[in-house]
C-alpha cells in the first residue's frame, strides 16, 4: 500500500512521531511476548514435574490399596469404604499475567475422621485414604497447569 503524503516539515514531524510511537509499541509488545514465553516455559516445566510426581504417587497409592486388600480382604475393605464420607469442592478462578487470563484450580477436601473403629481395620486403610487425598490435591494442580497451557 502506497500513501502519498505532501513533503512538508509538519508531515515529516507527524510521521516521525508516529514512527516513534509505533517503535515503542513494538518494544512493549516484544517485552510482553518475552514475559509470556518465560511464564509458558515455567508452566510447561512445572506441568511435566507435577505429572511425573502424580503418576508416581498414583502407583504408590494403588500399591498400598493392593496391600490393604491382601491384609483385610476385598469384601471387608469394601464395607469399611462405605463408612468413609469425604466431600470435595473444586473452585475455578483466574489470575492475569500481562493481560492474559491464567486459570487457578482450588480443591478443598472436607474430611472429618474417624470413619471407622480402629479395631479389626488395617493400618493400610488409613494410609490409602491419606495417599488418595494427596493424589486428589496433585490432580487439581496438574489440571490447573494443563488448562493453563
């Protein structure tokens, strides 16, 4: 696109001013891009780390569950599981980074133990309950990072 502008000093000053504003705008956008790319890189690194920790915790949780099944039996463990009443509440909010909305996932677990009598209940049951509560928290963090990406 070609624009014909009269060769006057006023037009020259207007074009110089416009060019200066454009250059400053470009520099600001470039800084914003660098900050957002840095944030994105940090979120990617954190998401990978959290995903790895989540998978490890899940493996340990299922290993503990297997031990509880072996010690107590599937039927007894199922009966004990009916007495556990844990409620969770997930809330979503947003934070801004350089004008870009980043989601924030918050998980609140309402937990009021004891659920069962410790008599004739394996210690593994309590460990499994605590481990899977921790896994739920980790899952919320992983979800937050994945949605942000």
